[in-house]
C-alpha cells in the first residue's frame, strides 16, 4: 500500500558543527539511497516500510508498507539501491530472504523475489541495465527486471559485492577471497586470497575504477587493480552497520561512519591511493552521498536522519 504523506519530520537538537540538519525518524531506519530528483528513500524495519523524504524540506512525500505486523515477516530493509535509469528501487530485506522491487517515484510494488533459506544482504543493479545481483549464501544473477534467475555464480558465502561504474567488472568478497568477474559474460577473470581476518562488510570501486575499497569491522583495504600492493588502515565501523556504511564522494574520496575508538577524528583523512574520510563518533547504519549539495546523509537505528557537510575532496596530481 502506497500512501501520500506530506508530513513534516521533527527536528532533533544537536551541537555538532558538521550537522546541516538532523531529524527524528522513528521506526528503526536501515538502508538509504537517493533518487535522481534528490528524494531520499529510507527503509524502516519496524513498520517494514519505505519512506520517500524531501531532504530540503524535511517532509515525508510518500510511504509504502511492505508487510503488516500481523504477517510473520521480518523485513529488515538492510540495503536500498536505485537503478541507473532512476525508475526502480531494489530493497534487500535481510532475514526475510527476499528482495522487493518498487517503481519510482510512486513506490508501487512491482514484484518480490524470494530465495528460501538465504537472507539477502544486498541487491545491486547492473549500471548497464543487464542484470540484478542478489547477495545471499550465493550470488544470484537475475535479469534486470527481477523476473527470472539466470544463474548463480560459483562463489560460496559471499559477504560483499561491487560493480564498477563502467559496468565491466564485478567484484565479490568472502571467506578471505576476492574474485573478479566479467560483468557482461559473468565468467570469472581473476581470483586471489585476501587475508582480512574479518568479513568484508562493504565494498566499491574508486579512483576511476582503478582501486577496490573493502571495509571490514576494523580495517579499510585499498586493492589496486593492477600494479601496487594492498594497503590497509585501522577503522572502527559501527557495530551492526549495513552494506551501505560507506560512499564514494569523489573519485578518490571515500566517506564512511565509524564509532568512537582509539585514534581517528571528525572527518579525518589519509592520502594513499584514495583518501578515506571518517565521520567519527557517529553510530550510523547506512550513508548516502549527495553530489549536488556535497552532503552526506546518515541513518541511525536509534531513530535519526542526519545531513552532514562533507570536506573538500583532496587535490591529486
């Protein structure tokens, strides 16, 4: 059921100078993404709903309930992704073992994909519009509309995936392994050990698709796709954060939230292949970057939606 709900969010007080605006958002907010028109889409686990929010006005434009409390469903809405055309929203529902596909901007339910016995942590649309990748106990490849499974890649227990902006390479992480696939043919083109000690929680391509960035609970890895050694630095991801805990703000600027730990600082940055910038001391579940406004949006399960100012991207030579 889709509802028009032009209701205003309640401002939340803050003394943080980096904060542009902060609102209370009840309902256990999880995944977040931004549509082509600037609308924010956020998953609320307790009402099992998706809300469309105008971040300039702080109003809820629409709301759709995916499952009622009377149904024994456990949709966690762990990740939300928008396709390149801006016409579909893909919602990975976690332990509910399903993905919901919504039409944009009206949030009408197009279909639901269920893979029994496999919690779905992420649902990643191919930027070329060929496939939809679902991250369960295996990596399932569907057609772009989610109507039929085409195959499952030969990779057991993946934990994170990423596809480059050009849509040519798919990276899959899991069990101290990194595999690269041709994103058109779905054939494996490279595989190597990646001894992280902990599971990779989030990943994406950076630096013009020349570097893979992978985040575990306590480290950020930079993996050159060519010459160069893998580098890492210590971080402290918020406990229980989702696959959207980091975002790329510029080709060489990686933004992520982390909990308070030894070292670090508010938007502290380093300067290797890419510059990781930490939003320190923020217990976020997910983040989304707005390139037009240069803002970082964060959801916190305690019940907040916050807009942060982003530092300027580093100058590279």
